[in-house]
């Protein structure tokens, strides 16, 4: 079992949501963290709050779609802390829309998802993740680090109408752990560097909790446990996956039974 105390986490999207929750959970257990986000105010707030908790943290403004930003992020972690033990690329966006939208009366297509709407989500959710984990994994290997690359998939990876862009990116997150585990195994590195993914359902982020009450009631009505998943619950799972060295190459769903068909 690995210990979080003194271990070093690199977290993108750390300025809000699940990324922030993981950073906070990690630091509260005496881990060190390198935080990245593209919004300066959010990043500064989280860094300040974690430092107030006694956390040893560094931060970097980072556009995950840029190779040079990801390279600087990974290098910062090794320069400051000499290693990387957890990589959690949580930066991501949603731009929902229907693939095609036929008119209800004529049956003719009157709208379709634009290339920009599709590509912008893949640029951050897929290419951005690829760049972050590529640069961090290189530094992990070269520095002799031991730990976990934990990707963030989603129940959306199973296919959700109106999310062909988002679902495609999250489905990719579901297969990458298998690919990386196989490659690391071939290079005799799989015992040092593991890769998994977590797949949350509906999470109690500020955006979701701020939804219309009727819409929120409808959402939670489909969740067997009757509520949203708390970000801290996802952070707890990620940290346990880090600690337990038998966990590798798989996707771990955390959705309160959402896909179990509890209502038939």
C-alpha cells in the first residue's frame, strides 16, 4: 500500500469541482500538490485555501491543450518536489448539443452540432488529457517515481443523447487505462506506474446544485441512493485507488447505482 503523506500529486482543473476536491482531500492527508488551472482567480483561491490548511502546494496557470504548458507543469513538480506520485487530469468542459436536429413539422434537418462544438470538447477532454499524462509519465519514469495516473471518465461514456462530443471523450478515458497498462507492462514499468479511471455519475458541483429545483429532483429521482454524489466521495475513491497497488487498468464507476435500472 502506498502512503499519501509526502507524496506528490499533479492535478489539472484544480480550481473548481472534482479537481479542487481531490487537491483538498490529498493535502488534508499531508500530501503535496502541484495545481493547474486556466482561470487565475480560481487557481489562486484554491492555492491560498490549501496553504492555509498547512498544505505544501505549488501552482501553474495551464492551458492543457498546449504541449509547452503541460511540459512546464510536469517539470515544475519534479523541480520542486523531485517526483510525481499521482496524476489526476481533471480539466474538462461540456458543450452539449444534438448531433442533428430535424424540424418536428417538416422532418428536415434544421440544425447540427458544429465542428467547433465537437472539436473544442475533444481538444480539452481528450487531447489535453493525453498531453498532461504523457508529460507527467515521462517525468515519473525519468525520476524513478512510483504511483498512479488516474483519469476521469463518466457515466456519459456509456452513451448520453446530446453529448456525442463529451461521451466520445469520456469513452476514450475508459480505454486508455488498458492501453497504458499494457504498454507499461511491456516495458517492465507496470509495477511502478499504474493507470485507472474513475467514472462519476451526477456530482454535487456548484453548477449542478444551482440547477432548477424541478430538474434537480428529476435527476436525483433516477439515482437509487436518492442524491447526488459528493465531490469528496470521488476524492476518497481516487485516493484509495492510489494507495491500493492492486488497482490497475480498469474503470471504477461511482454513481450511486445510476445505471442499475432500479426502476426497471
